[in-house]
């Protein structure tokens, strides 16, 4: 698969006539040569050419000697070869043999990874596609096109347009009549950017535990659509859709709480810690991580992470929570006996025995702590009657298995306080000087449950392990210490020395300073939720969207066209649910929970049959580079020529090879997408995010400068459009006023009227070959569907200028969401 004579002839021709090197270098690379010396010689020629030095025998010797690659015999073989005047056939032969060698190497690699390494089939296929793409890229080269060829191509295109009869739709149908009127459709080879303000970011690292409304802790990656999270107001937050992708990840280090990992776009929910002229103590600020890390030290000291107490509904309990607490701390694991010398606890046990119509039996062993049991008989052993405490402990799977049952952790505040009091009166210690309570346990599980219990009650907790030692007997073991701070006087302890005084310090114990540290680019997981978008982590820390392009997709596949959809955030099933909602006019929420009547089921059945025959191709792998998309899209286009448009949701979730910074990565991606659109001759629509600076203006209508990492995107794109719905801002502003009034104890009537349809604007901020301005649309919220506001050429089209001082109905300077796109 090589011919050294051909290689020598080409290299000799370059030395004989250096003027031809540039033409040869545009078609060959050094690795296309087989012999290593020939590769070194060609690289030396490249370096001499860049340095504007002669490509002759003496300079080549010097260059090869400097890199210790000089081989006198091999060079003499090249010089002895007859130079050729027409190199094209020789170049093609070298390139062909180079490609064959690469394919042979790939075949060996495939055998190795498939048989020897036994890699999963997906990884093998990905490797093969990547290597094939690299080989085909090296095997092709494009030259200049002559004037004659270009002129004929232009004439052919003009004849095509004439045959359309002066139609305004010259490119790919956008699906919206008004938009077609202004853009003439999306042009083949165009890069179109559709941007909107991102929703409140809610994405965290894999393994982060989230508090469900049921009280269960669940890893974020295991959460499913339809489940309910615990909100910061103890009300449920419904999971509407899932999100995933790759982005820069950061650690949020809490001084007095757990550390957790979030993506760069995550919204931190912070509270103001002091008053000044404009801000009040307790004001809530929602700020993106990428903005927070740019803030000053003073700003960071003024805004803290915060926790909240959680309210659960009351559930019936078999055993009084206070008794369970003292038994978990000082009880015998195998029976009901409790070791205590504290008369307050003994008095409680007597009264509890009376309430159960049982009796308290006490045993006083020599040099040991007294043992007290609530039993039926004098021997201290309870019969298996309904009132038997031992039977109840066994029924709760507690004997020889000390832990806090779930129904005790997830119960009314009063019951949880009683349980915590029992734990403190047995194993706890109160330090009046520092106003802190401490519980030390050998059981890690029980210690973690105690921390969860105290966290859910609104206390500040720390959790640490240490080695405990008894030097006199040479004993040591690992123990876990839970420290509890806050309004400890609300804990109904019975032992006098453990009854806490009221909290004197004015410092808010539920606030904590945070540090944000860069980690790495990694996978994140999240979801779209309803309500105020706030939910709780495992220690009650408070943490904080693709409709227009789906409508375009829907209408394109209805016309029989093919669409390639790269969904980097939302699973394919969620995309299909939205498409089915649009197709059937069944509200999205009803589809999510399957709450359909017979007529709706019939409509859904017909829609699924139609959708199954349409040409929609979704890649929801959650990770993509420009090489990944290029390889997959080229393959798909060759297999399905009907592909008329590609969609990427969304651009900022793509990864790149550039290590110098995110802006350089986005530049690489946007350039690559534009080149790919031209190569495949289809429009590529990429969704993009706006930065949050738009919210600091009275005029919330987006502009080109609001594009996140805007420079390269604005330069490479042929069309840039922004989705804007004024009602979203007005509703959020009204809610903000209502919440503020309630926090001040005032009555407030929310005047916002929630309508099923809202006016929407599609702002064309840039169009390389047409006008900019605004297209009027209507957003139907129940179906997450956009439709034309008016049909025909009489539809309004307003020019929009980049003027921040335009009058608007909404003047509130607040942090709020833009609609999903």
C-alpha cells in the first residue's frame, strides 16, 4: 500500500522546482508519505516555505540536521529520482495509498476494540465513525472555482427563482407565514440563531440529593417527570420536564452546610444579610453562578446561602416520639429497657406507662446505671399484647436495628421536636456558653438521620466524624458528631441542664457564607419545575427552558421534510410529548400524567400513528462537539436526502477542543456550524441563551449584545432572532410585589390576568440578506404552541432599534424568567 518511487519523484520535483510546493501542500500532508524520512523531508519543506527560505539541498540538510532526522542515503535516493512535470496523477496515487493504509489501521483497531478490549458496541461505532470522518476529511480537498463555473451556477439559481413565479418563499419554509414574508424562508447554508432568556437554572451534579415532597431523599439523576419536589414554602414543586447536558461545573462550598456541585448556568438563591439604603436584610436575590463569581468580596459578604424549615403533615405514630428518642439514645437494642439516672426522664416513663396501662419496672445493678422498662409484668418482660412496647418496637423493625423510621422523620413539627428532645435528653449535651447542642453516635446512619431531622426543623447543623478513645482501657472507635445551632429553646427537652435559653445573637443562624470554586466540565442533571422554581437539597438548602423551534419542526415534518434534531438537554420522549400536544391540541400537562378522556385518547392514537411515519431524527445523547454533530449529520444527510433542516438545542451545551476559555469554544462551534450548513446546503437552527444583563434594564426586549458569548455568534450567524413575551415579565413583576407586601404583613390584590393566549414577539435582530424588525405571534400556553398573529402581507412588522430607553409597561428591575423556547 505504498510506492517509494512515486514518493521520491514528487519530493524530487519540489526540490527541482520549489514553485510547485504550495500547490502540492494544498493536496498532501506529511503523514500521506509512507517512509518516515519522506515525512520529515516534507515537513522540512513546509517550514522552509513558511520562513521564506529556499527549498534546496543545502537548506534541507540544515533543517533535517537541526531536528536530527537527516539521512544522507535516503536524501540521495530522492535527489537521484527523475523529477516530473505533471504531478497530479502522482499526488492522487500517494493520497489514495495513504487512505488505504489509514483504513487498514482502522480495521486493525476495530478488531482490537471489538474482540480484545470488548468495548460496548456504542463506543466502537463512535470510534469507527470518528476515524472514518478523519480519513474522509484528509482524502478530500477543494480548489478555487473558476469564474465560468460560478456564473453558470448563478444563472441556474435565477432560472429556479423565476420558475417559482415571484414567490416570497425562496428558502426553507419556517412554518410561520409572517416570518416567511420577512425572511423569504431560511436559506440553504444559513446559520440561524434563536435566542431567549433562559429559565431559572436548576441543574446540579450527579449524585446530589434532592428532598422530595414525600420527605424521601433522591439523587437528582433519578428524578422523573411527574414527581414532586419539596419547595421552600413546604409546598410541592411538580417536575414538568428533565434537563441534562455538559457544562463547566462549580462547587458551592457552604461554611455551615453541605457542599454541592452545580453548572455554570445554575441560579444561586441568596439572602441579604444586612441593611443599606437600597436593600433590606432578608431580601432574596437569584443570581447565576457565572455572574456571582465576578462579584466583589463585599457583595459576597452581603449575600448568603440560606436554609428553611420544612412542614410535613401529621401522621399517626405507634410509639410516642419522645420515648423513641430516649430509647434510640439510651435504650437496649434488643428490648425496651432504657438506662438513665435522670429523674425527669424517669418521671416521663412512669406517666407514659400509665397512658399505656402498663407499669414501669426499674432495676438497679451495682456500679451500673439503673435500667427502666415499661412492661406488663414484674419480670420486666412485656407480653405480646397490643399495648406491648416491645411488640411495637419489633413492628417498626427497630430491635437490634436502631434507626429513625421514615414516618417519624416526615411528620408534624411538634412530633419531630419531641423526637429530637428525646435524642438530646439521652445522648445529647447542651453548652450554654456557645448555645449549641451536640449528639455523638457510633452509628453513621442514625447520626445522618438526626442531622436530617434537625435540618428539617430549621436548625443549623454540622456533621463530622472523629476517633473517640478511652485511654484507661486502650479502647478507640469511630464516632459521628452532630452539632445543632439556632432557637434551641423551642426543643422540649425535659432534663433541666439540657433546657436551652433563648437565642441572644442577632446573627441569622439559617444563613451561611458560601465559596464558589471551579471544578471541571462534566455532566449535569436538572429539571423544569412549576411554582417559584425553588426547591430544597438534602440539608434544606434552597436552590434555583424549546417551543418555537418545535413548532417549526412540527410543520416541516408535516410537509414530508426531514428534520435532524440534536437535543442536548431534553430527552427525546419529552420532545415528542410537546410535539404530540401541538398535534392533538391536548394540554401538555394532561399528556404528562396520562389524564385523558376517550375522545382525547382517540386523537392521541391518530397523532402517534401519523408521527411514526414522519422523518424526525432526534439525537438526545446529551453531549456533542462540532466534530460529533458534523459526522452524524453528514451520515444522516447521505442516508436521508430529504433532510431539509437541522436543529441544535442548545449551542452553549456543546463542547469544544479549545482549552483557552468558553468564548473561544463558542467561536469554534459557531464557525463550525456555519461551515457545516454551507457544506450540506441546509439551514442549521441553533438555540442560544441570553446573558442575564437584559434583566437589569427597564426595556427587557433583547438585543444582539445580550447574546451570551455574543461576538462570534453574531458574526457567523445569517439570522439572529429573539423570542419575547411581555406578559411573562408583567406576571413576574406582579408576583414580586405580592410577595413583598405579604412579607411586610400587608394585604395585596394581584391584578395580573392569566390568559390562555398571550401576545409574543419574534425580534429579528440581524438578517444578512433582509430587514430586521419584529414579527407578531401568539403563544398558546396550554399547548406550548406559537401561531401567526395575523396572516398575509398585512401583518404588522415593526422595526426595533437598540435603544435601552424605550418605554415599556414593565419597569420593575427584578430577576425573572423568559418563556421556554
